[in-house]
């Protein structure tokens, strides 16, 4: 890894279909917004470098790949995440009432017990609000989450949300340091092919 | 459900087992619209990994692995999908500990303290269940050869980014005569440092390995053995004793009747896989083998695959030309060009004896293993050997201080009967504490069915995918999945590399730098806030 980068963090986004998860992600990473954005296709995760408290931090922000549509995220989606963002649409009561289920799933499958959680009420640019700020705040307090209302469309709160989340993660000991993450498993990739070609590995080197 | 499943689509996959998931991802990857359904509420079908509670619920220790559905009236030409076929049967759970703390005095504080100090930890049933989520129990535990088909497809496709692995740290074969485990040497140094075998044996072992690895280049020399058994070849080269055990039990993963060619293929894979990621040829999937089907499903979803669990499929709709045109799922007709189903849902499949399995929780390692170890207990009388996988806490299989042990063999009678001998040989399951053997704390026995699927009876655009098999690795299933994909989409690339998002790093503009002070608008909450928040209400 680039020595100037302090760490890479896995952050995931969950919540009901259509609340604007991908829009928040794309607003933050690419500073774009598409009103007509179709259901998520082809976005696995996005990587962005940000600087928090003087530290360069690489964020890998994972999208649901649309698997939340029928509430069928894979448990493996949650593995090793340091931060989780739960999103609801302030103009959709239904997306808010489903938060309990999303929170339970997060609690069940997140492998870092001290994962930092944030609640985002999205689409505050719209007028037909169905969920008040107080209700969102109450849910966040109940579950010890960071809370912000935002709009991916107008950019309101988006940058702030991610930065605050990262700041909180960095301040949480035992969540991201190299000695913690190195205890996990090894990753396969052609870049990290340890060892030699088979012809001189193992037994056969001697014959 | 608020949303509709797209119909028609290119491919409907029923069941989220390994082959189904691989084919789903490969098809989505080339732009085909895939709908992937499972009537279960979890991914992986007979390949799934469970926490303690979910295992008990799913295996119905609560009685049902798959739920029954009432079959409505079907048109005669349609094929009913047999949702009520149980892939898993003969399930027997047994506890070897009481629900009370087993220390001399019953003071629970004392109990906590003794846990820290003694190497032998005393667990109670309720404590184990309290740690339910720290357990990852595989229905179908399998290893990856570091240079096998599964590792190659994971790397080539980029799907490897969804999983992490541990090296298998030890390979052993059980010596029935001596009643002990023999470590199988996995490197030149291992071979020459071994005190178990003589210098002559060492040279002989290395010679045979070299011959096998070079098999393709020297096919002339092997002509006389090619049609025979591996045993025959070893006899001809006077391979006896321990080195024969190493070769047959572990390196070739063979038994008395394995044919020469299959055994040599395994030897080659074993030897070529050594040294890529560690000293043994094998990798274990962190959090369990059930991660792998999920990884392929995720890839499929990223490329537009639609995922829907808890969704029943009642039957396959067959057109007048004998081709399937879709399925009926929760009373909705879903149309597709191709249909893929699990064997155990195939209406024409016949159950045959499959695999005998046991999962144990033990209180100590058989092998001083701190990662994962594979142990082979050979069986006499031409029966299949019992493969034992021992997983430590570092594989995420269980909490520290415990071990999860998987036993796998071919089903002859029931899992309990088929595995009794092996379990008695290496574990202690009774009160008389044998200090040199690990104690069994909990055990679960079950059988996994295999299926005979008559070829050519299904409509030509319906594929039936085999479930778990006896092999220790996934490679056969990867090959089968690729074959199905290539028969549906001839000439198309099988899981080409996905661009790595890591390569597209977006640099934030300079104003992205965060001030050290918390930003206005963000509310940081804590449980204390919650209380004050509630009182204000």
C-alpha cells in the first residue's frame, strides 16, 4: 500500500430499495447525480481517498448491488466492514419503518463488534416529508448511531456524513489498525502470488 | 413483495448452491438477465454455513431442511419441482456437557477465573449457544487447492475480493496400527527432516512424486499402468509402509480402487499447489465454505442478477415443442430461455446414498493446529476413507479455545454408523477422560443425499446441477458449472476479469480536507443520550 495512506476502510451502505443509496455513494465519490438513476447495476464498490485529521484514508465504499431489493443481501457483504451507513428516505414512512430489520441484519452479520454505524435520512430536498428529523434522531440515539439528514441531489450533508463517519472510525481503537486486520485471512490475487512456480516448489525441487 | 421480478429473462436459476451460483454469475457477467431464486431463507442450499442457532433451526432439530409446499393442480405437460425433497436427513444432535458449570464449586465467578487459567476450558451448553454467532458450521466443508480450478476462477474473475482464506497448516494420515497421526511431509525439507521414514523410503517417495508430476511428458513409461489402479502402480514400484500411506491417503486422496489416472491428477494438483500461499497445497475459506456461493451471487448481482430468497418454485412450464418456457413461482409465471435447478429439486431425480457427515465441537486440537488441518483415517475393506477437517478459532469457525471438526465419508448406512469407528479412534466421547484425546462437547450427525438424474429426460434447455460430493475440493463443481455455461452460451468467455475498483481511486479535491472539529449538523449519539432522550419524551 502507498505509505502515505494510513489505512483502507470498508464502508457499506444498506437500507430499502430506492432510498438513494447509490446516489449518495456517487455524489460522494464522483460528485454526480442522476435523477433518473435506474436500479444499481455494475457498482461493486467505489474507492476514494480522503484526508481526515491530517491522515490519508482510502475508503472502499460498498453498494448493495441491488440485492436488497428482495431483502436478500448476502451475509458475506457485511464481513470486516468498519463502517455502516443505513439510509432511509425522509419522504417514505415505509423506508423508515424497515430500518429495524436492516439494523438487525447489520447486528447479526457485521463481524467487527465495534463497527461505526451512521443513519442518513436522504432526499431532504423533496417537500412531501413523511419522517421528521426528530424521529430519525430518536432511532439513531436508540441504537447509538451517528445521524444526519442529507440530499444526494443538492449535496447537502453528503460530504459531511462520510467524513464524520471516517473520523469516528479512526478514533475507534481496535477497529482498523494493521495489527487487527492482519489477523484475518489472506486474500487471493495474482499480485500476491507468494512462492515460486511449481516446478521448483515443494518436493520437486530436489529431483 | 413490492417489486416485480422481470419476465421474460435469459436465465432462471432455482437454488443458490455452488454450481447454480457460479453459472448465475458467469451468465450475468456476459450481460444475460438472470433471475436467481431460492425457497430457503439463506444462501447456499446444501453448501451453506450456519451459526449455532441457525443450524439448529434450519436442520430442524426443528425437523425441516426444506419446507413443504402444497402443490396446486398442474397441467399435465408441466414438471413439478419437488420442493419437499430433503437433501439432508438422519440428523442426530448430541450434547456431551451439562447445562451447568462443571468446576468443583458452582460459583460462576470462580468458573470465569478458572477459564482464564487452565488450558482446559469448561463450557456449558448455554454458554455455547450464547456464542451462537461465533460459530460457522459448514454443511459441506471443502478445501481449495492453491492451484486448483476454484482458485483460478476466483482470481481470473476478480471474485476473490469477496473472500479471505487461511492456509491449511497440517496434513495427517491416521495410523490405525499405532493409533497415532502421521504428519504428511509437504516439502523437500519436510521429507528429509522426517524421522518417520528411512532414507531409502525418502528417495522412493520423491521419485514417485517426480514421476507423477512428469506424467504427461513420459506417457510411454506409464503405459502399462494407465488402465489399472493406483494401487497396482504403487505395488509395481514397491511402495509400502508409511510412504504408501502418505501417497494414497493424502497426496493422491485415493483409496484401494482409485484408478491410476485420477490418482496421478490429484498428485499433480497437490504438488503444484504447494508453496503458492503456504506450505501445504490447501486453503480454507474464512467464515466457512458457505461464503463461496455467496461470492458468486454477489458478482451476479453486481452485473444485474435479480436475487430473491424465500421464493417458492412450483413447476417448470413446458411448451408444445418440449422446450421449457418458464417456471411458476409463487403463482407467478416467470418466462426464461434457460432454466437451472438443483438436483434435489429436479422432479426426475432419484435419491441415492450420498455423504455421511458429522460436525463436532471439541475442547482441544488433535494436531496442535492453530489454523486448519486435514486428517485422513483410511478404512479397511475397500471402503472410502474418512476425511477429518479440524478448524481452529482463527478460521472463524468457533470461539477461541474450541475446535470445530468435520468428518466426511461415503454413506453406506447412516452417518452415525459410518463414522463411529473413526470418531472412537481419535476422539474421546465418554466420561472417562482420556487426557491424550480431545473431548467431544457436542456432535451433529447427518447424511447428505446425492441424486441420480436420468439424462435426456428434462427439456433440453433445463439443466440440473449436482449438489455436494465427496471430494475434498470444489474443482469438479467448477468444471461442471463451466460446462453448463458453455453449453448455454457457446463461445462466450467464462467469468472474465471484472475491473478492479481499487484501480479507480478517486482523489478528493483539496477542499475535502476535514477540520478537526466535529462538523455542524452531525449528531453523535450514545446510549446515555438515549436515556436522556427518552426521559424528555
